[in-house]
C-alpha cells in the first residue's frame, strides 16, 4: 500500500510539472509572435532606411516683429512739412459745426468782401468787413461759440468792442457791445457777453451788432466762417 501511494503521488507531480512547463512554452511562443507582429506593423508605417536617425533641433521661439512705426523716416530724406496737426475743421473750412448769431435777429447788412459800399453815416464809399445784425439798444449780446475773451476795448468810431478767440483759428470782433465780461474770461456758446450800444461810424444804419471774423488772421465772411445757412439778408436763426 505504501509503495502504490508514493508512485501515484510522483506521477501526479510529474504530470502537473509537465503541464506547467507546457503552458509556459505556449505563453512564450504567443509573446514572441505578438512582438514580431508589432514590429512588422511599424515597418509598414515608417520608411526603411539604412542611414542613422537624424536628430532635429527645435528652433528658438522669437518675439513676433511689431508693425512698422507710423511715419517712420525710412528714406533718410528730411521731412520739412509743417508739424501742425490737420483737424476736421481744417479740411472743411468755412467751419463745420453749429454757431449762433450774437442776436436772435436778422443780418441787415452783409460782408462786402473787399468791394466798396456806401456808408450813409460817413457819406462815402468804403469796405464793410463784417456783418450787421439788427437789434435794439440794451439787447443782450451772446457768444456765437465757446471761446476766450482776448480784448475788451473802446474805439472812437466803433464804440465798445469785445474780441473773442473761438478756437480752430477763428476770432470774432463784436462791435457795439457794452461788455459784461473781462479779458481772459472763458465763455460758453450762448452766454451773454454784454448789451447792445450805438456804433458811431454806423449810427445811421440803426442799432445793430457789427460782427467781424478772422480765420487764421485773415478777414472772412462771418456767414461762411460761422457756417450759417441761407442768404445773408434773411433770418439765418430760424
């Protein structure tokens, strides 16, 4: 009985070991086959070459160049243009924008543009370098646009005068105005700057404001310089 039991035990161990070895061999064969299959797939994708692999360097990332500077001097030719900035008003003179008359009334006498016109007060012929806006003595006179008072004077012929710099090269001279503002005062459009008084040199033309305008130091028709629409003899405030 002892010998039979030992033989059976040995036979069982030998059988188990055999199958274990056999299983290991099978797994090894499957692993090798799987590796060979993967290598063949890689060869089909990548081109075969006998040359050694090339190592590529990554280029250094540099900052994107900025846009060229506006008006840059790239020709080495000196720019002798006037440095004064061009504005919308410079391109659309007579001025664009909204301006008022110094009185809410009518233009009774227009700008002569260098032509001689008859002066009933002086009984002679002379240029009329502004426009007359009719009114009544004591009426309030207003600023045609925002600006700065640069002169308040009295003249033997033109009476009391207020001169205002309205910006963009426009200067207005209000004759026949008893000033309620002082030199260097800042005024706003529509602000009262004085009251209407007589103008000795135009006394026979009735009570009015004589308004003269200059653009960049040159005499200009106020109707055009102030962008007033309509004929100068009509009511341009309506």
